[in-house]
């Protein structure tokens, strides 16, 4: 006798086998629920799942839990219908496209794209940790500096919100620092080590100017002797006829002018040529020498002081040739007294050390000078005139050889003499420029690579003036209106009496950009949700980037603020009140 339960089991298996055979032939698989929403059963996509099961699998573009068209997801789940978003799978689709910059339907954010990692998730359903996104849509911002998450315009997170430690109060890198590890203190960078890091734009490992990378590790304009320049984003010069929209002198984004020299939203940028700044900050390269009155110090491996310093006293023109003589291929003055009598210099080899780094610790013959790089201001006078005027030009007091101790260098009248300086500036020639200089000792001014002013020799303060329009000819400075040129001033202090330096630049303009954020001006500008002038954030307050911070109506339940619900609005009578409390009928 056959057991009834066993017989029933065999019958069931046989029926199941028959059903599978029939459906396999027709290509249709019956879901567990025989109700196919009034239509035909979904097509079998394989063993993973089927259209209408509320899970996006296989080649499905969407799955809203049914096989009906016209509701956002096509009947075969093969396409999202125009104008709809179908996230997350299993939920009804809604009008609104993630990535269009508008928060619609069930979207929590929309930052104009459908990629993650920038504050708003790829499906616009989640604000990512460390970010704050506009409730109406748009670019997300860092939620808070000091939270251990680098987001938005932040470049560092050193575990605090203090300034002057490498990472400032809004988590932006400070000049001269790198912050490689989140939560760890920042460390200083070293310009000249051939490693570009931190805020450095470049690092070519030398202290030369005019070679494309300044001794401050900042990019320089790339111009030939005909005033034809290549656009170099970050050099602080907007060249005529280039595609640079702006150039603020750096290659950092999120400051108004991007790393590609394009304008960024949320900033107001001015052209400095039309609004001259209060001062020009120019890099100077100083090279400190020991005067010839210093004897060798064998114990320190020091040779006798340099033969050209504190060894001769006379005004002397022609050390670097007649007017309009060219600079050397290395961008330095060319000695013109070789084989000739000179009252204050002693040969080509000695002169060529004036504006070159000549120091090597293990070679006594190369312990000649010590290089110091400083930035000095030219203060704005009347009109477009800038001037550095110092009757006690002792920028190396306490620096260079003196900094190593009294055995290395003796001061005179408590000042460090015997040094050279070099400064360069790029300008757009407009036929109105005037350069004047007054000082001691040697001064050689080159414009467009040609000698324009010669105040050579060891002397009391002397003056010179150059009106560029008067010497712009082909056989002179060879200047063409509208092109970019370089002005470079070489100076030497060679006698321990006094040190004067007065450099005046009139109408030497370049077009550059200065940007400032609109957020913080207490006015709600385009792209801003709010602006209370402080924008410190907090629940229900305006936050960084001028977007609202967490608050009732942001679709996120802030339980720590007492919220019990958040349906994305502050209306009453829809189940969640205007203060995010559950409403009951």
C-alpha cells in the first residue's frame, strides 16, 4: 500500500515538472504571485530575477515592482522613461532626473551630476558624510572644517580649526605647508628640493628667476625676446589673445579662478589692471658674500672673501657692456671687461658668481655665497605708480653668512653688507611706462633682455630714469605695443658705507585677477540659499557655502534635534508637522 503523503508528493512533483516544461517552451516564468498586474507575466531574465520583482538585476535599467509602462519604468524594465527617476528599485518612479541640478520627487540632493564622491550620491538619494548640499539643488559644500573629512573646497584636515599651522580655519592649505595625513599636524615644504608639494606650483630645484619657476616655487610667464608669450595658468598674468578667463597667480581651484584659469561660481572676480592693488609683492633673490677684507678660515673650510666686494671704490659704466647689450642665455648679465682695465671688478669668473648660487659644503672653493629668497612690497603711490624706497637697504641683517655665527662674517655698523639682489617683473607694454632707480652700488636694469640702465661701479647713490617709449626702437629695446615683456633689476652692495635702494615703476601693468567669495557678504547672491554674514552652520542656520545647514524639511530625520519625521517640507496636515513631529488623525 502506498503512503498517501508520498503519493501526493509525487503528483506535486510531476505537475511542477509539467509546468516548468510548458513555461520553458513559452519563455515565460511564473512569479510566486500569479497576479501579473493585469498583464502578461514578465519575461525570464535568467536565474537572478524578473522584471517587476522590485529588484534591479541583470540588464534592467529600472524595476519599480510592476510591468506597466507610462509610470517611469518601461514594461520590460529596459529603460527609464523620459523625465523620470526610478531610485531606489522597488519604489514608484517619480518625475525628476538625478543630475539636473534640481531636487525633485524623493531626491535629497542634486548637484548637477549623477556621480558620487562629491557630496551627493549617484542616485541623488543621500548626502554623503562630511558634506552639506543645497535643499533646492546645486553644488555641495564641506559641512564643517575639523570633522576629519576633506570635502568641498577643503584641502586639509589637521584635527583643528586654528590658523598659521599649515591648515587654516576653513581647512585650506597655507603657503609653505603640506598636510599629507588627515588628523595629523602639517609640515613645512622646502622650495628648491625638486619635489612639488603643498601649495607649490613648481619646483625646479634652483634659485634662478626667469626660467619658468621662481625661487618661491611659483610659475613665471614664458616669453621670448620678441614679447611673444605662451599662456601659463597660475603665473598671475592674463596674456592678450589667450583662452585664460582669469589668472590669480596660483593653480588652486575653489578660490574663484580654477586650476585651468576658468571662472568659478560663487565668487566675484575683478581685473586688477582696472583696480590697482595697494602694493605689488615681488620675489627678490639675495646672494650674500664675504667681503675681500675677510681672511680664509681653514677650520671652517672658508676661502678668502670675494675679490669684487670691499675691494675697489669707483663709479664704473660698461661692466656689462654698452646700452642695449643682451642678457646671457642663462638670463644673467654678461661680463664685458674681460681683457680690459676695470676699477672695481677682477675678471669674468669672479663676476659670474654675483648672480649665481655658488655654495657647496664639501668644496672650499665653492663656499662663495649664501642665497636668501624674500618677498618685498612695492607700495602704491599716485596713479599706477609703485615704489620700493629704502635708505637702509639691509635685507640680510641676521641672515646669510652672519646667521652662521661671528666666525663666518663680521658686520659693519651692525649691518650685513656685501650682497647682490635680483628682481623681475612682467608687464604689458602700452607706451606709457617709466622706470626709475636711485641707489648704490651697481645697478643694471634690463628690459626685454636688453640693458636699459647702467649704474655700475662702487659709488654713492646715483639715479637713472627710463621712459620706455623713447627707447623702444628696434636697435634699442625692440618693444611692440600690446606685447608682454620682462623687466629685471640686478643690484650689488659692494662697499661697507651705506645701502640705498629706490625702485619706482610707473604704469607697468599686467592684467591679472583677484577673486573674493560672495558668500559672507550678507546678501543672497545667485546660487546661494542663505547668507547671514557669518554662515557658521548649526541646526536651522546658514552654513558654509551659504547653504542651509541641517533643519526640518531636509528629508533627513535629525533625531538629536528632536525630529520624529521629515517629509521634505514644513507643511502641516500631511502626517509630519512643520517642526518635524508626527501628526495623528
